[in-house]
C-alpha cells in the first residue's frame, strides 16, 4: 500500500509537521534515543522569514526527557534544517544567541543561574565531507590529565552550561533502509522516495508503518499537508527561490571558471615574463662581463702607452733625433711630438 505525503524537506511542510506536539515528541525521541515526556515549541526569534540568505529553518524546543537511570531533566533542543551547504558560522551565531537568551536559564538556590542543557540537531540537505554515516552523534566527554573519563560530569550544571551535544543528519544518505526506530522516523525525509514528476510529495510503503500509531499519526499530518493550499503555494515559492539560487550559483560557477581561466593565463604570462627577465638578466651578465674585459683591455692599452712614452722620452733625452725615434716606433713626427708633449 503506497502512501503519498508532503515532502518535509520543505520549510513550510517541516514547520507544519513539527508544530504537532505528538509528532515533535516522536521525532525528538528517536533522535535523542530517549523518552521525551513533554515538549514545547519555544518562541523562535530567528525564523527564515526573509529570503536574503540561504535557507536555514530553525525551531527551538524545551523538552523534558527521561534518562537511562529513570531521572528526568529539562533540556533545550535547537533543531536547524537547511537544504544547501551553509557556513558553519551561521550555526555558531545562532547557538551563541541561544546561550545568551535569558529564557534558556535555569535558576537554582542562592540565585545561581545555569544555562539549560542543550542539544543541537542539524538536518542537512547536503553531505558533510567524506562521512558515510547518515546520522552522527557528537557527545561531549570530560577527561582528566591522564585521559581517564571523569564520572558525573554529564550531570553537572556548570559543565552543561558551557558545552552541548550535537546530532547531525545527512539527508542525502537516507536510502530507504529501515534498521531501527530512527531510520523509520527519518524515512519521511528520504529524497530517493520523491515522486517522479512532483518533488513536493514522497511515496512511502504504508506496510512499514501499520504497527506504529505514532508514525501513522505523523504520516496522516503530512498527508493533510498535501491538501493544504497555502502549504502547496509556499512549496512553490520555495521552489522558485531555490531555482533562483541555483541560477545564481550557476552564474557564480561560470564566473569562477572564467576567473580560473584568466588566472591560468595570467600565470602563464607571469611565467613568460619571468623567463624574459631571466634572459635579460643573462644578457646583462654577459654585457657586464664584456665591459669588464673591455676595461681590462683599456687598462693594458694604457700601460702599453705609458711604456712607449717612457721609451720615447728616454731616447729623446739621450739625443736621439725625433726622425729616428719616429721611424723606430713606426709613427708620424706629429704623433711623436704629441706623445712627448712637444709643441
């Protein structure tokens, strides 16, 4: 028996689903692997009501949960859902806002206040790195200097005020396999079950849920969403928004590709310029060597001229006539006079 329900990957459908208190307990109990006794949707001041940023839908819950030892405690659950790759800074800013919110403080005796223990849940429409597990639990632990785990730190209000656990769900890795309670709950997000011609709906095998009243209640509400005209319009609006985002991303990718080509061309031009500079440097080096050799030649020539002048002066002072000196030196009389400084 096939059941057709609205696709909760859409913000509007997801909000409609989680506003039902019973469904919220069903989903959160499966994620936390704890019995959620009561749950209250908190006033969320950061809804995705504008489309200036990437889609990141957030809902805050205050939940009373039963621990494995039977004790009960109140925790804050920050559930954030996004379709697209999102900067982690956006998540951090939102968590920081929740840490600072007065409504998330628990008052104890002596007017001491501690932040409510928090669990951050991320439903991601994209993969995280190379992690193959569809659901990842990140739990904080306390250790001493030698690496031994310190007992009872998980119940200390001071430590719980400063740290939090996280649950990361990679929706693209949900592939129809149901091995446990959480798999069954998350199966409604499995995008491999989207209808061929209408991504607004998911086709589920009703037999997998017949013995589960909570899941049948969830599917019934998602079925109602398919008949809600306002929700259908909101899904159309989201499609248009993400189509515009995809068009923008395509243009950005093309621009980055062109920029990459220009960078490659610039790199080649720089390489050629570097080669030309190297060749010019070689030419300058050769010219410098030639100048040095010429300087040596000029120096030798100067020395030779000095020797010739000295010989001519010696012969002249010894009474040798200018004609004989010029003939012996194979030069003109005028040149010899200039060499000897005679007018």
